[in-house]
C-alpha cells in the first residue's frame, strides 16, 4: 500500500534530538524513522489494551530528587502486590534512578499500575515489555 502524506508538528527540542539521532545513526529518511517509532509505540501500547493474563517488566527512569517520588513509587507498588513478582532499584547517579518491576497477572491491573506510575511528578520514562499469557 502506498504511503499517505500527513503533517506532524514537533517541538523544536524533539526535532533537534531526532535530527541528531538520524545523523549519528546514518539515517536519511525522517519519515521512515518517525514511522518506525510510531509503530513501536503502538505495538507497546496495544499490549496494555489486551484482556486476560500477562507477564512482563515495567522499566522506570526517574529523578529521585523530586519530592516524595520514591515514597510514592513504593506506596503504589504496595497496592499491586498480587501482580508484582519482583523489583530491582538501581542508583544511576546523584539524580537518576532506574526501577525494574516484574509483573504477572491481569493485564488491566498491569495497565493501571503503569498509568499510576507514569503520571508521577519526576517520572522521566516508563517503558514496558508485556506479553499475553495464553491460558489453555
């Protein structure tokens, strides 16, 4: 199927980062890079829209200097003990921390956990890898 042209508005900072990445990675086609990025984003988000049981990881990168963020992350996790299998915390530097949370259970609950964490002040990035568990 032929590509459909569309217009997209980007913040100047995002465009600068995209152009810098493309230059370093040797890409010449901005449309192709944006298309690949959108496909990855959609696939990732669609996993959280499924029904049933799932298993995966939530990866959080956050600024631990933001007031109460570590307390809030811990408090939220306590509300989801039935789907959290394990977590690991890594101090990256004086500002940034990485938290990896292994989850297993109802995808709707995993989605709610991810949404609550993602909306915390100081959260820089929340990514997930999630697979649906096909029950027999």
